């Protein structure tokens, strides 16, 4: 397991299962995930697990699992590919989509507040 500090409060943890993490692979994961840290400043920690399973078919031999620990529910994603670098790229794209979806939902909720009911009495929407 390798822990890379992305900035003061953000962590990136890269681990390999049945796979030797080479310095070039670690650097590749760090470069790809830096994009996610730039998009979302509230990421506390990100875990990336890379796995090689020789019993699987060639098209899904390498799998990458990612978990973003953020304020609120964590974001999880998993992908499989025939190459390790390709699996990392697909994982980062999937996590980026999850972060964009989360930001879009937060923006929608901020711009469209709901009426609040307390004890059966409806209160007006807040602006």
C-alpha cells in the first residue's frame, strides 16, 4: 500500500492486490486522480485498489476500485479492463461522473429550496 499526500488535507491511497505497484504506475494513478482533487476541494481521502486476477478472461483481467471519502455519503466505483492503465483511466472517468452528478444535485437543491413543514404547519419557501 502506498499513501501519497495530494495536498495539506487530501490523501490518496494506492494499493495493489496480486499486482506489483511500479513507480510509473503510482505516478500514473497520481496524475489521473489529481484531476478529481482539482474539481472537488472537499475530498478528504481517496482510495484506489488495483487488482490483477489471472483466472478472469483477458478482457477483464485488471480491475480498479475507487472510493472517495467526502463530506456526506462516500462515492464508490469499480471497473474492469484488459490493461491496468486503461482500468485506471476508466475508473477516474467514472468517479469524475459521480462527482459531477453530486455537484449538480447540490446545485439544484440550493437553487430550488423546498417548503418546510413543522408539526403540520406549512412554512413558506426560503429565498
